[in-house]
C-alpha cells in the first residue's frame, strides 16, 4: 500500500481476511492467543516468531490501526495506547532516564506541562521551555549537556501557534537529539513531521482520528529502533489500546480525509468572519494571512486544521458571558469532533498552570478555542455571532 494515495491507504489497509471472506474487518476481541504446541509457545515467547501472544503486547485489530497510521505518517513502526496522554507519558518514560533533560516548546497541552514540572522531577528528569517564536540561536542556547529530547506541538494547543518543524529537525540532527512532535491538531492528512526531521510523532487519536467523540486512544509512530524501546516499555507497563477502540479508530481513518477537508473549510470561513468582529481582539488560524507564521503553515501544512483561537476584547468576564450565551455549540474540553465545541482554556484544559505560565504559553484570560465541526457553516457562525452580540 506504500505506493497508494493517502485516502486509499486509509480505506484499503486491512488485516488478512479470514475463512469467512468478510469485506469489513472484524474485531478481534480476545485477551490472548493459543499455540499449536509447546515448541510454538516457547519460540513465540523467545521472539523467534512474529505472532500475537497477548493483547497487551499486540492484537490483529490494533495492529491494523497502527499499520494505517504508519503508512499515513511515513513511519517504520508504532504502538497504540489507551489515550493520547498514555502515548505521551510512555514515550518519554521509555526513552528517558534519571538525569536526562527535555527541551520543549512552552506551548503544550496542560497535562504534558504537568508531567514536566509535577512528576518528572521526582525521577530526576528536568525540562526547559522555549518560546514558539524563538529563533534557532535562542533554542540552541537552551540545550544542555544532558538534553535528550526536543518536544513540540504544531499547531499548538490551545493558541494555534506554529513552529517551524524543519528548523527543529535541523537542531535535533546537529546536536544528536530525539525530536518528538505532537501532530494531533493537524492529523497525518495535513502534516507529516517525519518528513521535516522528526524521529517520532504522537497523536491523541481521541481527536480528529476518531472524529466523533466516541473513544479514547493514542499512538506513537516513527523510527523503528526508538519504537522498539517504546514497545518494550509499553508491553510491561500495560497502557495498550483496547481492540474495540482500535476497530472504531481504524474504521474512522477511512473517512479522515473527507472529514478534515470539511473541518478546514468551515474553520477558515469562521476565522475570516471573526477577524472583522468588534468584540474580537485577535484571531489565530494557520491559513489566515494575518497569522504570524502563515508562511510556515503554507510550507508544512496542507490546510489549517479544525481549531480556531480568538481573544475577546473584554477578557475573562467577556469569556464568561460568551459561554453562557452559546446555544448550539457544545461546551466541552474535547476537539476534532463532528460537533463544534467551544472551550475556555484558562479555566479548563490549562487551569492548572499559573497565570504567568499561561501567558508564556500564549493563553490569554479571554481566549476562546473553537473546534470547528461539520455542521453547516452558517449555523456555526450564527451561534457564535449571537453569543458575541450578547457580551456587554
């Protein structure tokens, strides 16, 4: 399938058909697998055979999902997790040891930030942050002798800022570092970090990959030798994705391209409308010419994604009034859903950060994050317009 188009890979990559010759891939809802005899069992556990043993290690349904994402990202290997944060934590835990240092963008998901400063220090792992607008020299200046990993999101959550992935790839190569990119906001349909020098790519499959707010999931894909370390840590610690969730996600990938196309067209239309609204101080969307990294978006993304961030002129109180006035859109912390969602990051997803940390991450008190869904754009825009009009 490597020579096929993205959409074809997503639809036609399937597990081998059984004797029933099913057209749609079945779910393999089994915790374990049987062996032909004692020698088969011995050789399987000795890894002399590449076969399924226990669904904590691998499962045909989960393997199908992993294979699809690897093809989409251009990766050599991968592992699927119970959630996006399980993927983030396990990837770090497998590759780092006490005394190592992480160099990360300051603009990351709130739970990732909590790992950096609330949990990793207990195990002797330290983190330094760089601004998303930092120059190459400014980023390099933060590299320490014990730095092991560079980590970043692009677009960032929730401010929809961008980082030049090729620049990070250059830095990682020049200094012998592992570059890990969270590609959740873009999906492999819009952006391929491995082509820009990343070694590993992480997704919260809960978001655009599922696309309908049904199941949790996460996945890390990338270079085979690094993924072998992640796999061996994961099979012992047990954060594996369930076969049921893998089946849902694998089927969802069949429609990823058509869904994301509509997400992007709706989001661009909404962002364009918001730019001219008097209650809006600033709008961030990668494919708006006013975005400070518009040129980078054009270079490394196919389209702008599903998320629009905007800052209300009235700050925190305006944000409260806006949320209370929303009628159609959902008030939720999720994103990448068919249903449009509005979120107030300062009081929800990034509420554990201090005001200073939020400011450093580009999160204003009046920032609104909209995950633009697949409803008709007129209805999405109308609901946001009536809520903005009710701000006093």
